[in-house]
C-alpha cells in the first residue's frame, strides 16, 4: 500500500490504495479519482 506505480495500459502513475476483487486500486499522486488496474498491468517505479 502506498507504493508509487505506473499503470502500463494508461501510462498514468499513482499510489496503490487497495487490492480488491483481483484489481489494484490506484490514486493519482496529486490526488483525484481512483482507478482500477489489473495487477499484471502495474509496474513499480
């Protein structure tokens, strides 16, 4: 939780907020709306 990652599908970076229902929930670094990504589409920065 809290790790800075990149969603390789959208090329957006965000912080990991949760792992739920087979998804990783990310929030933009500067704040904003969370989005979900598949674990295989997320890479650590």
